[in-house]
C-alpha cells in the first residue's frame, strides 16, 4: 500500500539512509514482477524479487534487467529485458549469479556479486578473472555458504546476508488446534525426495499407518531448468504417486500464499538436506509458519533449525525417522516446537536483508 511505503521512506530518512538507484541484473530463467504471486517459483528467483520489492518499499529507485519477456512496472520497480542493455550509472549494482554480468559496463558506487549455490563453481579461470577485475562484494547466505569460497580467492569484500522470510509465512495465523499427523515436503524432488519415500515406506508408515505425507513439488517451480530435468523429476514423482497405499499424496506446487496456509495446517516438514543448497527457503518458510522441521546435518540446513526447539537436527536415518515420528505422535512436543518456531523463526525478513545490502553503498 502507498501509505505504508511512504511511512517506511519517512522512517528510513530519519535514520539518515539516502535514497539510492539500485540496479539488479540476472541472466537466468525468465521471470518478472508478476511471477512471485502468480505461481510457484524457485528459491533464487523468490529471493531476487523479494529483495527488489523491499528495496522499493524502502524508497529506493529499483531497476531490474533480466530475461523477462517485456518491459513492465510493478511495485514501483522498472523491469526490462537484459538484451536491451543496462543504465550507465547506479549507486548499487547487484549481479545475480552469473560471471557474465560482472563485465557489463555500469558505473556504480558499489558492486555486489550475489551467489546462491556453493561457491566452488567460482574457482574457474573465467570466474576468478572477472571477480579479480571487478572486485565485487560477494554476498553469501550463511556460514556454510561462505566457507565454500576459500580465503585465497579474490573478492572486493565478503558479506553474509541470510535470505528473508516472506510475509506470507511470517503473518500466517496459527490454526489454534493441533493438526492431524500430516507431514509435508515442498522442495525440489531431486533433493532427496526418493530417499524420504524410502524412509516413509520402511520406518514411518509401518509404525504409524494413519500418518500422511503430502508432497507439493514439480518441475514447474524451476522454469527452463525444471524443463531440462523434468524426466529425472518425473521418475521420483511417479514413485511417490505409486505409494498411495502408504498414505503418500502428491500435489502440484502452489504459490506462496496458499502454501503458507498448507504449512500452518501440517504437523512436520521432514527434509534430509542437500549439499548443493546454501539456505533452503522451504525449511525457513515452514518454521515461520509454525511448522517444526526435521533435517539431517547436511549442507546448510542445520543453520536453519534450532535443534530441540523448532525441530530436530539428526545425524542418521534412524534418528531422523524417530524425530519425525515423535513430532507426528507427541502433541506436547509438537506444541512446544510449534510455539518456539513462531517465536524464534519470524525475526528476519526481506526488509532486514535489504538494510544489510544498503550498508554496502559507500
């Protein structure tokens, strides 16, 4: 709402923050200002749009150049196809993921290279030379992520800025009653869904036949990348579809707002973790909606869960299965973890992340 934006601008002005011209550039899959609200979207794209929206709400002039199909204005943000070029000047230039974006000619007070995958892929000559030449501040999502880029590698500074959790999840109203024993999976099916189906079949379903596993996942979330991996994903989704006799229910992925409601009415999100992830929005969103999470200590996910308070970080398959069963069965345990999730995992949003990025402007 316009009055809210004006209030935010006024409060920021009181703190002495100057209005900046911020250029955000991406050359990945096609998305635009409508993508976040119209359908399921991958984590990196969700982060990109959410940060841009927060910059705009904070009063900055925001321009996005990416592979959108047409120019548009949305939430006071100027979107245009990257192929049409970039402005000559800005205060903050954010190159998202791709090394090619570091070579674009744009005079700026501060340059950020925002990456979303473990940083080993940067240790190639074509990346290192561009980073050495442009000297951007490299922004990571957490400690696991930052540690994936060695100390000897070039940079113009390093900063950790966790993803924010969108308001759809932060503001969801708790249902008040204890949910039925329903587990939920909302990530990429290639990220250990087949493993989870095995855990469900061999451990959880035999001990708790009335429990249900609901899967909201598919290729549509990942655009062109999802299309290229559709065959691999479909094999796993077919495996899930064949387990209806084990109370496994397969759903299409859904937009953020209805997903937040589904999460708030579920009992646990069991998710193994993946070494290729650097934040895992699925785990963060679930806890913000009041849903406890069970993970293994793989990759970044242990950073997302407060062990014993907002879920459990486990060391092996047996511990994982037992923790999931406890949250499905034990109402008092679930209630404690639910309440602590609401209390502790709603305290960092995209407005906070935007403020951290602002601090990089010299």
